[in-house]
C-alpha cells in the first residue's frame, strides 16, 4: 500500500508530539520522586537532630540534701490574790532553729549546719533574764579516698547574741556578751561516715581562736585570755561526732559532741561541748522538744566550788509549742 505523500508531515508531527509528551512526563515524575526523597531526608535529619540534642537533666537538686526545724515554745501565767503563792506574772519564750545543707558529688562532699537558739524568761520576783542563747555554724568540706573515709577541712564558729549574767546570791554580774566569748576553729583531719546520719571527724592539727570582745570581761581575763587582751590562740587535737536521725515519722534526734585538747596547756584536761535535742511531733504544727547541753572548758573558771576553777555547765529545756519542718 502506498502512503500518500501529503500525509507524511502529519505522521511526523504526531510522532514528535508523543515523544515530547513522554519526555515531559518522565521529567515530571523524576522531579516528584527527587523532591519526595529530599523531603524524607530532611525529616530524617530533623528526627536525628531531635534525638541527638536533648536537654540535660537538672541534677542540682539531687546533689543537695537540705532541711531544718523551727520550734517556738511560749508559756505565760498571771496570779492575783492566790493563796498558794507564786509570782504575779511570768512569761517564758524559747525558740530554736536548726538547718542543714549537705552536698555530695562524686568524691567531694560539703556538710553545713547552723543552730540558732534563744530563750527569754520574765517573772515578777526575778525580773527578765535569758535562759538560752547560741549561734553555732559548722562547715566541713571533704574528698573521699575511700567509700566511707574522707580527707576533710573543718570550720566552726560559736558565740551568743545577748548579754548573759550570773545571779549568785541575787547579785547580778556580767559573764558573757556578743563575741564574748566566741570560738573560731579550723582543723584538717579524717572524716568517717559509716552511714548518712553519722559523721566522726578527727583532727590531730587544729587551731582554735578564743575571742573576748567585751572590755570589762577581757579586763578580768575571763575565758583564759590575758587580762586586757581580747583574743587567744590554741593549738591541739580535735574530734567532732555529729548525728542527725529521724527515728520514725514522729520522733527526731540531733546530737553533737566536740572534744578539744590544747597541746600548749594542760593537754590532759579535755574541753567538752555536747548538745542533744529530741523532738516529738504531736500534730501538724505542734511538737514537744527536750534539749540537754553539757559544756566543760578548762579555761572558764567561773563555776567551780570556789568560783575560781572550772566546772561542768549543764542546761536542760523541755517545751511544747509550734513546730515547723523546713
């Protein structure tokens, strides 16, 4: 069969059209699949980025163990025409604040405790006087070379807030004031912690400064200072045992025992400082507390039999009042 010459251009044109359509479709599909692949790649990179870049957990809180206790005990009484007798008016306020902050990271530890105590008593017959007064800051930093044993440095500052008096034979005489006395102690030694509640620190090399800032007290040479001098340095051995334990969900116990031996003077006469406090929760805001303190300082020659020799100091306070756990 012979194809007419006039139809050749039409066949050629139609063949060229189909060829262009196939090429265009191929390019369009190629572009679509390429764009889709790029989109999946971007999504994969974003997902990988989200996996890689994560906000680090805040471990600050877990490194610290903090807490404390505030107690306020108040008692007041009034009498008028009372045949059994007694003071017409009496008021007693006792408070204490015990706070702690313990830091532990890897082999490093830092233990801090602060005790603030103050008690006030006023009666018609005795007048106003304090029955408790203490500022006590203890800080200890250590490096553990064994799981329960650390090489540590210790700092301790202890004094009182207000003036204190002795009322021997109803004669009022000044015995203490702010920074009179005050004790500053620096020592380096070993700290043994068998449990998280108990710490035993022993230092063979400890320096202790005794400060008597009040002029009248320093002039008398009280607390072992040379008369007229306001400070004294001692060097010796020191041991401190600290115990802080919640015995159960209602009863807590906090204790501390410090022992110091002065190499320079009478090393066998060991100074003692001991505090104990029991607290019992009665309700959400009420608690009973009992504190017992013992102090023996070989240089405090105020409480011996002849009032010119050292003696054991004893204090016991029992109270019921407001209690807030911090």
